[in-house]
C-alpha cells in the first residue's frame, strides 16, 4: 500500500486510464511538462529566481575584488 491509501491495483488502473486518455506518444511530453511545473513551483517557494542568484554572485565578486585591493594596499 502506498501513502494515501492507494493500493497497487488501483495505481495500475489509474495508469491504464491515463495511457488510454493521452496515448503513448503524449506521455513523455506530459511528464516533462509536469516536471518543469514542479521545478518552477519549488523555485518560487524558495523565493530565489535566476536574477536573485545573479545579483548574489555579483555581490560576491565585488566583495572579493574589494578584499584583493585591501590586500594589495597592505
């Protein structure tokens, strides 16, 4: 038994119905779209987008340059 009370038989029936509805050719596309949706949702929950990551990386580089300048002066 899987979490949520779904047995193996019920899972097989659900997968068979999905296969009949979408067909074998559309399943990889549907899986890929579902995966991308979940990834984007997780990114949104973490609150960190690509632009935020870029700004953080730029701040780190700026700080490293500042430290290098201070070392050269000393």
